[in-house]
């Protein structure tokens, strides 16, 4: 890859991750699903005190359904920043993203969450693949560093 192609790939990956966060926060299943490659691995076991194996999927459709369901009645604000994006080849990349998120349960009757608020920090570890449709997330794993529940 030329340096210009590498920089274009980095920018495409930044925008892809931004769409991921927007899809979660707006609960837009189509936007969220579109950021993932077929068979992408999603690993959110750090969200559970007992590292629940059910929070690891190789089915992006199931991940999107579960995410939208779990966030019913909840307002969320996610931010990813300071990415360390490494282009491995013309079709593969990986990145680490510092992140923070806040969740507010607005409708307790609809929410499945066992808390009223959450403020969290951590790091996303992602791998990406370039498809005919552009860059997509091939795997994502959230590693929490701190969570405050209210």
C-alpha cells in the first residue's frame, strides 16, 4: 500500500468505528449491523462480573438484536478516541480505541439492566477486514478498566 492508501484506510476505519458508536447510541440496528463483517466476533464478557460466555458471539445479527434489546428504555452516550490503528495489509488492520460510555435508564419498565446509571471506561481491541463493501469490523473485544454504577 502507498502512504496515501494507508491514510485513506485509517480514515475509513475511524469513520467505521464512529458509525458503530452512533448505531449503538441511536439504537439503529441497520447502521450497527452494517459495520460488521459476516461472522464477526463480538466479545463483551468484560460487561459481566462472571465473564458470561453468552456475551461472546460469532453472529453479528445476534449481537445487534441483543444490544438493541438490552438497551431498550436506556439512553446511552459512547465515545471512542485516541485510536492506535495499524494497517497490516491492503485487507487487514487492527486497532485499540480508548473509550468511555454513560448509560441512563430512562424507562425502568422497559429496561433489563440491573442499575439506573453506568459510567465506564476501557479499551476496544478490534480487527478489521476490507470487503467489497469497504472496511468492516471482523472482531471486537471490550476490556473494561473502570465502571461506576448508580
